[in-house]
C-alpha cells in the first residue's frame, strides 16, 4: 500500500484518511493528537506515494520545526535585481511635441 498525502489536511481528516488507507498516525509535536481537530498537517514522513506495509506508522507534524519558516511571513531575503524606480513616471511617453507631424 502507498502512503496517502496528508499535508494540508486538518487533523480530523488526516486521521480519517490514514484509517481508510490502513496506516497509523503519530504526531510528536501534539501529545493530544487524538483530540486535535482543526490544526493542519504541515509535514509528513514517509512522503506520499511511498510503498509501506499495512499498519505502518506515518509521522505528521502540525508546526514547522526551528528554522523552517513556521510564522507564515514569507521569505525575507533581498531580491535582486530590484524593480526599476520611477513608478508611473516610467509609463509616460517620451518628452517631446505631443502633436508632432509624422511623415
């Protein structure tokens, strides 16, 4: 049997999916996992699609570990090259006679 994808599921749905697929769940960051309902799975091991025997334990996490960006604030690194400055000014036509005759 293959490990189901549990990342992104609420705890209650992850338990239901695991039960239906014949795998057991463990959650080291939630000792009260059997009571957890609306927290979302953010990581799992083994990965989805891996072949495992029936009754194998799949470990799921509901919090990101240290240094894994658990705040959801996004990446805070400088992006290069920076966008050009000028804003709307760059959208304007080149200066000159707006009524120039084109021959």
